[in-house]
């Protein structure tokens, strides 16, 4: 499949940027879409002279449409779409900023839908491949990440539905599930004075995997047009036990959540809800600035 035109959202940093670099090194032409123009430019330079970048916000249909049209104008086609743009904002639902809770869904769920909606005609034309980035959070619902869990479960459902809807048109659909990977976003969550400790105390979520593992799995999935991508592989078998997982999470967090809830309220009192529950990492800060600019 090398030599394809690959559009990746959320390509400024993390998994999006790293996968872009790998695919470019194997001969693909990369169309990078994201919020941070300086970072996008750096990634595009790493991806070679055939790479292009477009600043766009997946919550803004007009800017995303302009980016997709720009990609098609430059390359004439789109063969692969990786709907990767996402943010995570830690906080308990009863106390975190409601605007931030809703922003996570707007980016992580509706942003994926907008990406699908705008690129699908081009994928149908090329009989291409669509990879929607969900998460282990669609399966294991960690306290303090309700908005993220909700969004990623929706992405999984969207991908499973689209797979059946698009197969007869020659478009293959994959859904990626990954646990915590060493990215700026995950490091940002772990730096939170309350919720970094919550994550490390939950079974199945207390390990961070190297970014290179995600790059290998994503690249292989794209080449094979896989229906699922699991980072790491044990996520696949884990899905068999979905009905039991909430009980495990509830048991594991039985005592820690009450303590963390009190700590979260204290943190909000000290720093304010907008700071305590804002999106994590440098990419999250860029999204926060974009969201505030549009209000």
C-alpha cells in the first residue's frame, strides 16, 4: 500500500505525528491536519517534500472542509484517513467545568464524525481505508475520564457501524484501541495533581507503553487495512470480558475515588475549575486556546 495519499488529523504531535513520519519514510504522501501550524510545519519537513500541512480545527466544519479540499487539490485523491485528533481532560463529572466536558466530545467524537463526513466521498472514489482512533477507554471506563470514555466508546460504535455500511463500496474501516502510550497528552494527565494518581491505581491502566509500539501497530494496520488495531495486543482478548470489566474497575477504585474526589474539589478551589479540568498536554492547551477564541 506504500505510495498512498494519507490524511491524518491531530498530526501536530504524539501518535499522529509519529505515524506520519513512519508512513512518509515508507513512501506515502502525507497530508497533515491539526491546530498548531509551527508543529505541523516541522512534522511536514520531517515527512519530505511531498508532505503538506493544513491548519484546521475538527470542531469547525468550515476549516476542516477547507483542509480536505486543499488536500484533494494538491494530491488529486485521498487513499487513507486516520481520524486521530483528540484531547483528554481529567475531572470528576460532578465538579469539572461542563464546557470542558462537552469540548472533549466535540473534538473526540463529533470531530471524528466531521472528518468521516468530509473525506468519505474521496475514500469511496479511491476504495480507500478509514482508521478511527478509539481507545482502551471504550472498554475500560476509568473514573475521572468520563467525557473521554464516552467519546471513545462512541468512536468504536461509529467504526463498527461504518464498517458494515461501507464494505460494499470498497472502503475498509478500522478502529484503533490503545492503552496509555507515552505521548504529551498522557504525560499531561499524569502531571495532574489529582488524576495522575487515579490512573496509576486502576487495573489495566497503570502502565504506559512506548510510542514506537503504537507506530508499529498503526502502520501495520494501515498496510493491511485491518478492521482493528490493538496497542498492545492484549486489548483484543480483553474485549471478550467486557461485562466483567466495570466490576473490576469499581472494585479497584472503591476507596481511591472518594479520596480523589475530595482532592479534586480542593484543587478546583485552589486553581479554579477551568485550570483543574482543562485538556492535558501542549496539544490540549492549544485546543483550549482555540476553544476560547471561538467563544
